[in-house]
C-alpha cells in the first residue's frame, strides 16, 4: 500500500489550498451570458469537486456539506460551504471554492487542518447548565438567544462537542452580544466570540454639511429609510424608532442633535452602498441588497456593530460620531460578518473594517470630510484628534510592524500592521497625491501604490476567500491569491501586495502563491515569436477515473507549416488530490509518447499546475496532440482542467 503523507504542515502555515488549486494557465473559455448562469455553473463545478471529497477537506464519513449563496466579484465566483458532523453544525469546518467564469477551480480555502475523527455526540452537560455558564460571562444579561449543540473544530485544536449560547447584556467593556461555546462533556468554556465590534430629501449634518439623501414617503410624512433597500434606515436609539418628519428636510447642523447625527450616518450608508456596487460588485452591505438599522443615541464614546444593528455614540463634547470612516468602519464589520468565515479573527478584524471605512470616505469624496487615511479625525472622539493613523499607526501608540505578539494584542492596537500594509498597497511609500509618506519596517526600496480602488478590490476578494481560521498570516496568502486572480496578465499588483506585507514584517508563508513573467513591458528577445497558429488550448474538463484507464484531451494544431520547436511548452492544469497518483504524457500526432510527469508514492501535494518544456523538433507541428493522464492508485480523484500547447 502506498504511503499517504498528511497535508497538515501547509495548512497550518496558511491554508494549504492556497497552493493547491491556484491559477489556471491558458486563456479562459467564453464566460456565461449572465451572472445567474455563471453562479449556477460555479456551484455545479464546486459541488462536483466537493463530492469527490479531496483530501484538502479533511472530511470523514460522518460529515456532510451545505453550499451557501455564491458570491461574485470581478469575474470570479466564490462558493462557500459549511460542514455538519452527524447533523450537528461544525464551527471551524467552513471552506470556500473559487472558480473563474468558466467554472474552473482557481483556489480552495479550508479552515480545518486535520480531520475531526470519531466524536461522540452525546452531551454529558445539560443545555440549561451550559446556558447558565454562558450568562455568567457577562456582568448583566438582558436576553438569551438560545442554546444549540455544535461541534467545535478550530484549526490546530482537537474537535469537541459543545453547547453554543448567545447572550446579550453588558460585559467588562460595555455593551455585549456574546456567543459562548461550553464543552458538553466537562462544562468548561472553550471559546467566546464577541459580536459587538467597536470603534432625495435634503439633510444637514454637522460633519458632511448639506447633502441629498433618498428617503421613503409614507402617507403625508417621510422616513429616514432607503426606499429601495428598506433595511437601510436611521433610528433614534431611544425606542429604536425610525426618524420621520412632514417636510423631507432633516437635521439642523448641530452635532449634539440626534436627527442631525442620523443625517450624517444615513448619507454615509447610502454612499457606501453605491461604493460596494460600483467598485466591488457587491449587492449591499449584507450581500443581499440591504444592511442593518443605524441607531444614534448610544451614551458612550464609542460606536459598534453587533450582528443586528449599528449603534452610534458621541464624543466627549456630546456630538454624534457619524463620520464616513466611523460609520463605514462599523458597517464594514457587517460586511466582514456576511462574507465567508464571518468576522475576521486573530487581531485582524479592526484593520479589515478600517480598510472599508477608508474606501467609503474616498468614494464619497466630500469636501467637508476630505478623504485621507486617518480614522475618526472629524469626530475627535476624546479631544485628541484621530483614533488611528493608517500611514503611521505609531502616531496613536499602535505598532507599525507585525510580530508574533500582534494576534494576542488588544484588537484595535493589533490593527496597526494591517492598516500600515493597506496604506503601502494603496498609496506606497512616497505618494504623489498629497498623502503623507510612509516608512517600511524592514527592507529597502520604494513601493508604488495601486490606488485605493484596486487596493480595496484586492482586500474584498481576499475576504471572499476567508474562512473562520483567519489571521494575519492567512490574509497575506489570501490577498496575494486575490491579486493574482484579479490581475492575471501581469505581476505588478501581486508584487505590490507582496512588497507591502514584507515591509510590515508579515512573513512569507508556504501557501503563498508565486507570480512570474507578465508585467507591462515584455522582456526583450532575439528569437522571433512562433507563427500564428502554432499554439492551442483545450479548456474542456475531462474526468480522470480513480485507478482507471488513461484519458485524453486533444489539441489540433493547423496552419503551422514547420517542425515543432526544440523548446515547445506544455502548460498543464490538473485538479487532483495526491498528485503522485498521476502519470502525465504528451502524445504526438504520430503516436510518439513524451513523458511529462511520472508517478510518485511520496508526492502527496494536490494538483498539477506546471509548464513543461520538451524538445519536439523531430515532430511535425500540425496535427492532433493528446494530453494523456492516468491515475494509477486508488482513493483520489480529479480532472484535467485545462492545458495549452505551444509548438
């Protein structure tokens, strides 16, 4: 029996599938005619991949998978899945399959790094006792949302049966909506997850000035509610009543007036909705055409999102803190919460929301709150200026540079390295648009920014790869993968993302993709390019039977009246777990066989994504060439995704 080497190391380092299902070579086939067809194709292809239970999923016989709504962005399809174990939800078992417009797998991101194994689903601790333990985690409890049995399978930890309870009330830091996982065998608290994340009528806000807003007419009165997206509304936190009035004129310009604060917040929410559609192709903050009610009146120097609402508090002068970057940040937590994997973890959640807040401010471009990379400069929360500085976090006492202690730091302080990275990616070290210079933590050389729109597009597409095991190290891999997928014709964007991570000391990961070639200027050459017609691509999927007969995928070359080149290339993309199972050959039109890849009992990595160079000068170029692939061992499956032959 051949030896199977577990894929634990690459996964622990940063989502093994980052290297597992990356980059289809060769041109893509024509995209489906409409987004719905593309989503359906992506779902079908992803389901077929998942049905084969590739080893990257670490799936056992007791597990099933539930596909969620396909998310589309920039021609890519993100197909998220959740996992169950004997019918129980698995927390930490989520994964995402990324496909291109032709349904071909580009990447797979998996939260688990090892199988769950055999686990009893009989609880020894009662749900009532577990709920009492959960309530004890808060100072005061207003309500309990319910208690459910789950399997907790966090990356790198042994899976456990747990009772999961969400309680609302007050914690040590103020308002709290806390989900508590209690070991169903011992009664010990295994994990806590805090959902409270800090930080055309006409209206007059105290920050944004006189603005135009789309409101809803109800009889003879008007509501601060979007007429097309009714979950976008602004309310008085006293009673949670949507602001209304008879004249569709809102606010008086006073920062201490709640309706005025709602003008600012409602305006930002509507503008952010437009930004998400225009820049990212996202359908609203929640991804389904809506958002959450915004409530002004929190009696605290704070603002927060808790999964059900956004609460806006006040500064020490009593003014409501509804600026573009603050409201954009809090709604950004909701965007993070409603992308795969939920709220980002391990010290990344605040910098993720800061990037969305910054993008919102830049999209709005209101002269009363000119776009920049400071957080909360307009609201002056405690009378000492901005809350955070993305270009130089140390100005607010946060670290510019990543270290092993960053993930365990207070969440706002932990945002420093991520904010610094985003600024360097967007603006570079020496911007020419009036933004401040930013220094590197290590290394040398200038970084030229990609602009805020491209930076946000890369960040958002990385969020669509996100799983519940998110971290700084994985965001490095995910953003590099996003850059490579979004900009496949060169390495400029990829190299900028990489240089920015290097500059803030987030180390390279074994799962990081690589990028070679491309660029805006082709390398000089003394050899003329081959005549037109001497290259071809076959992007039709061909299933490879498990331990079965060889299969072929053909490319016919015509109009190339010469011998094949001594440096002919064969770019092969095969999706298959445990690639050591595969023998790959090129068969010439005259039947001559050229071996490209031999089998190996120790090559446990997934997928063949390689360009081979062969001396084919003894062959006539014209004719039908075959890529022949055979799976010589049992237990793993896959398919020929695409291949390109240049003779």
